[in-house]
C-alpha cells in the first residue's frame, strides 16, 4: 500500500479508537483539552501508520529518520520485523514504562497508544497486498489476505473506501453534535 493509503487508514483507525477508548476517559475535560487530545492522538495514529515502513530507506519514515532506517533495513528485510507481532509488542512494553517516567502519564499513553494503533492499521492494510507480511517474525512465513498490488486499482479502491468512511464518520459526528446542541 502507498503512504497515502496507510495515512488514511491510520487516521480512520485513530478517529474510531479515540471515540471508543480515549474520549470516554476525558468526557469531563474542557473543549480545548478534548480538541488537543484528539489532535495528538490522531497525529500519533497517522505517524504510527507510516512507522512500519522505516525498514525501507526510500519511505517517508526512512527519509525522516535515515540513520534508524539504514540500521533496520541493513539487518531486516522489508515487511519482516517492523510488520510483525513483535513490533506491536514493543508498543505494549513502551506503555508499561509510563508509571516510571516523569512526564505526564496521560500524554505518554495517548501518544504511545496512537502510534500503536497506527502501526497496527499499517500491518492490517499490508496483509491485503500480494506481498503479505511476516506477521509471526522471526518465522519467515508471509501471510496475506488478498492480492492487491501497491498503487493498482484494488488499492485505489481501498484508499477511496477509507476516504468515504472518514467523510461518513465526520457527517455522523457533526449530526450527533447538532442533535445534542439543539435538544439538550
């Protein structure tokens, strides 16, 4: 999948998971705080959706973090370690450090959780490509659920479906806000 498809997938997953898991925790926060939290979370999911491709020097993340990308791409093939359950476990380990840090735990957890959700969305989307992913790396068996080629019609359809889903999400949320605004 292309970076644009991964970004849309990450953002959509961020919007949905924010609504399900993050928003209820901050229901009593003021409007500015809620806006900051959803923005931070959705930016993190979008960045996280590009993170697995750090194993390619030519990717957006590879260009942004060339030293890390060079190290990873030298030691691991594309769609192996960074596209595996091990990479997702890494985020769970990062979240477990939250109580030990002298930074806002909420901020750290929102950021880490957002990166993880975006990362997972990337892996799920790549499962639908003809290359598949080594989900159980270091086991080298590639898993794929479909046979889409990057940039081809199938991916363009997925990309369009993600965009339509986001638009429908925003229409629904706008409708819900308007209903509550006029019918307290």
